C-alpha cells in the first residue's frame, strides 16, 4: 500500500478513480494487456478493500447475485473464469448456480491480486477519496486532489466512481435527517435498529427493495412490510435451470422493425408467442437480445428513447432484471404469509408522526387517497444518475468545471466512442475517460457485469493504445 501523499508523476501514469467493479476491472485489464514495465497504474478507492464497491460490500450471504454464475465472469475472454473460481471452493457449484454477492466480491479481489502478480506493470493502491480532477495546462498531467489534502499527478485518468448514491425523494423533505427515514437502502445498521415487529414502508419494488425486505424480515419474518411503487411490479424470476443464451447474431425478427419503442414491443411479443408455441421460454428471447440492446438504443431518436422510459421501462425492467429462483421463492412466501404486501400507487407526501411516519399515497387502480402509519420508511427507488442532482463532491467539481455534462435524458454522462466524457464545450478532454453505470446514457445496457466487463476491457485498450 502506497502513502497517498506520494505524488505520481511518471510519463506512463494512469489514475483509476474508484475501486468498485468498473475501476478494479479496468485496472485488471490494464495489468493483463499492458506490456510497458514503466507504466504505473494507480487505483484510488475510499473503501478499505478494492473490488467490492457498493454491490459486493455485503456480508449477508442470503443476498444473492441476480445472474447465474455462468454469466458472471469478470473477464470478457474467459467465460468460465468465475465458475472455475467457485468450483475450487465448492465442486457442486456450476454455471447455473446463484451465489452470494459476498463471494463475488472475494472473486474480484482475487482476480486483481492475480493480475498484479503476473503483470509487468506496477499497481499502486491508495485508500482515499478523490474530490477534484484538474486538467493540466497545455497537455500537462492531470492533478487530482484527495479529501485528506494529498495531491496526485497522472497523465491519464479513468473516472470509475460507481453509483452516485440514492435518489432524493421530493415528498420526503419533511423527514430529512430523521432516523425514521432510511434514505440509503444499503444502511443495514439503520434497518436493524427498527424495533422488532414494527411496520415498515419500502418505497420501490425492484431488486433493492427486495434486498431491504429480506434484511428487515431475516430475524423477524412476521414484521409487516409494505412495498409501494407506481405500478406495483415485481421482478420476474430466472428459471430453476437457467440456460446460457445462444449466439444467434442480431435477431432476424428485428431486421425490418421500425426504430421505435412500440415497434420493439410488438416484435418481442410476436417472437415470444412464436417461441412459446415451440415449447421455448420467453426468457430465451430476452437473453438472446441482450448483446444487441445497445444497438437498438442507439438507433432510436431521442423522442423514442424518452417514450420508452416513460411508457415501457417498468415492464422492461421486471422482465430483463430477474431474481434468483431461491430469492423469488422467498419473496412469494413472504407475500403469501400476508405480512408483506405490494401496493401500486403514487406517494403524495410523508409526514412525521408520534410513532413513526404517515405515508399518503393515491392508489393506482381506484385513484383513492390512502394512508399508512409505519415505524420507518426505506428509500429503495434506485441510485441517482442525474449528475445535476448528485451529492458527490467529485462529480459536482467535474460538472462545474465543464469536464463532464449530463445527457439529455439524465441517464448518465455524455461520452464519445472512446469512452471520453464530452465536456461543456461539446468536446472530450484528451486523457480523461469514464467507465461505469452512467454509460447507460449511450448504451442503455451498462449496469451489469456482462456489459461492464466488455466496457472495462475497451477502456483499458483505449488507454494503452493512447500511451503507446
């Protein structure tokens, strides 16, 4: 471990800002493909352990990956890499197994360590938080400021800060700072502090909400929990015996489909019905489409992307982002028990109450106004992607200095074909790159391992090519 107060100012220095999946795998790919021994890679991460990020800093083994192990290799050119790692620990595991997120974090740490051990490049690990990145004058080195006052210099910088934290809910303003409002859905300590048996409202019905439900009921399965979202949709489940998608090339049934959200919807429905008549599964259709989703997204004009987000996204998400079978079974057991219920409606306000929080919402089906009295509320509406709303000090600094800008739909960052953020003036800054979930603005599919492993490899190759 290097002292963060040591300056990095070598001709071949690369600073990777963020040590979650995207940052670590960018570093791994640099180490694996780099050949110049004088290239210095610096990985900067505020957490004590690199590789775990937000998703894998979870020590509860009941929280599982929502993708089978066979599709979770971190290496784009070695599909069996993760399965082989799992089988060394437990030979009964296979490509269809759904393993814990904690185990996947262990795997990423081991993958980084292995890459370091065999690479001619050097890796410097810095435990710290980057709060500012300044471009060098006349093509000079970037200057990075850390929260502890240290400064670093690097010729290339990869921004990989991961998710920007939870969304702020306008109807929760009256609860700001209250221990009864858990804004961060990954704050398990706050959830554990809720009195046993006390009712809880979870805002959202996606994967994060189900994680929170499992945590809240892990030691108290009789606790009343209300999951509230606009549509009340729950993620579908993977098959018990998931199958790897076939490499069929671009789907032929989409060749002449109009570049519209409605055109895609109609084509998918027709193809799913056709495949079901053949005894096949709708999941196969979506799995085979996945490598080409970004192609479709980029074909659509802005108006069609906006229409998809407004009208189809909730249904897309619950079919595309599925639950592990054991997690789905646990969820439906909770629902059958009557202790957990799903409510479809629009929350209008949340107000403090002597014994907790009053949640007011308008029911989707009837339009009637209703209220719930709960001991606490957990915000599980998902991470923030709008950089203008982010509370990240680094993102705010980059935005204010014009090095990055939001896309028109507020899904992430504007980047070019080489993963370089497009700044306020409409041009990328040479030497500055981005990789991570905010690539969804350009690619849509950019938040899961099967896509990010390709993006991180491409970013590493761009960097190495630029430094050759």
